[in-house]
């Protein structure tokens, strides 16, 4: 049986260097892990180097262009809107379903800004360094209302396909695809597996079945940027006030 080498990549960012350098930090060989910082053997370093070079080439590769600076901001930040718009589109394609809305928790957005100009693969990895899965859940409008109330109590999250206002830490005037929320209707939402599994205290989602085909949110973002580039477009994000605070 052939021995399998699986490479675990961690990005070591050097503030004074541009472009950024990504270094293969460790590898697993037939179940044995070798840390590069602990193994000074020249053969190990030599083994890791091709992977390090490959990672640098991939991570520093430009996949698209931001038309303007994308900012994290609040629930209506352009960076968050870029992410949820990409998630909504990707979920519909991945699961071949009519997905009504998409959400991203603000804590899951790991950059405060993507500058106008070239977007690299590495920048998307910095934005979404976790292997969070893009999942969908089918739920009643009443369950969606509870979820919206929860994120409203936290000041709101970036959303796509849905708009609402926050008053007294509750979601009101909820519109799903421009139609009033029906508590008895069924909706399909896209989310990360982290949130769906109860992350950020979203316990109301834990008991709702998930549909999961292993798609990563990070891959959805990369594909979205590449798709815009293939269409001859720059990446733009809405700054519309999808979440209004009335307090």
C-alpha cells in the first residue's frame, strides 16, 4: 500500500514582506507528525520545500479584483454582504434548492477589510481561515423568527435574501425575498455548520436537520470571485441597509 503524505499548511505572515510568504509548517507521514520547527534535518526541510513553494504560488495568485474597499463594519458592512451574497448563490448551486436566505456570524469574519484592487487566494484564506462548511436547513417561519431575534439581540449579522429591523432587541418587519415572513411557511437558509451546530449560542438551530455535502464556505467565496472575474467584472458588494436598528 502506498504511503500517504498529507500536508497541513499554516500561513506565517511577515509584516515587512510583500507578497506574503506561506510556509509548510508540518506534515503527517503514515500517521507520524513531523514539526518543521522541531526537525532540523536537512532531508525533512528539503521534503517540505516543494510544498512551501507550491503554497506560496497558489496563495499569492490573483483571482479577482475588488472594485472598492470591502469593510467589515456592522451588520450592513460591505465585506459581510460580499460573503453572504456569495454563500446564498453557492448554496443554491451546491444543493440545487431554492435557498431563501444566508447568514454569516460577525465573529466568523476574520478580516476588517479587503482593500480595493487585486484579491488573492491567500486573502480569502485570511478572511475565512476555518474549514467551516456551507450547509442548509429547512425550517418553519416561527423557527426563523427565533433565530432572527437571537441575532438581533447581538446587534444583527450580515444577511442575504432577507431584511428586517431591530427594535427592543427583536426582529420586526421581516421580509424574506421581499415578502413578509410567514410563521407557518417553510424556508431554507444557508449558514455555516458552526452556527447550525449551536455556535454563537444559536441553540435554536441545533435540533434542525442539516443538509451537508461537504462544501466549504471558503471555497464558495473563492469560486464567487473567480466567477466575477470570468464575467469580466470586479467584485462589488452591496452597502444597502438590510438590517435597520430602530432603537
